[in-house]
C-alpha cells in the first residue's frame, strides 16, 4: 500500500500515536475520513455517495472520547488554515458545549487534552505564546 505523505498526514499519525499512549485504555481516538481525494468524475461520484451516507462538510479530523468527554480535533500543518466549512463546524460544536481544538503538533494535542479536562498519563509541555 502506498501511504500518502504530507505534513498534515504525518502530524496526524504522530498525534494519534501519542494520544493512544497518553489516554486511558478505554478511550476512543477516531479518524473521520470525510473526503475523497480521487480526482475526476469517479471521485465526485464517490464523494456524493459519502455525503448521502452522512459525511458532514468541515467535520473534524479526529474525535477523542474519554471519561465522559468528547473533543473534536482539526489537524493542520504549521502553515495550514481552516476552511470556511471547518470554521462553521467548530462554531457549531462549541455552541453545543463540546470541545474543539486546532492542533499542529503532538504538544498541541496533549495540551488540548489538559485544556479540555481530559485525564492523561502524560504531562503536556506548554510553550509560551509568541
């Protein structure tokens, strides 16, 4: 299998690995594959099928469920920016009382656990704001 390598995908793999180590064993870390990367009419048809099956535009990349808490995480590269649909999703879930975090690194991901009241086996390294 040819694994697609991008800064965002590489960061997400590292974040998932760190979360699985840091969180209790019964925690759920789920990737939400919500878009087709195949170009052309075949990709467009597949995306249309997924939308009909419940794919939601802007849905976060990861969901973490642990200890009765839910946290949505959008993973971006160091220079990545949120699309409008992702901003709308963020605002919608936050308005409903769920946690949401933009994470660009393992440190961000571990910090978001602490910021949202999750129990973790790892103490996050917090960087001073620039």
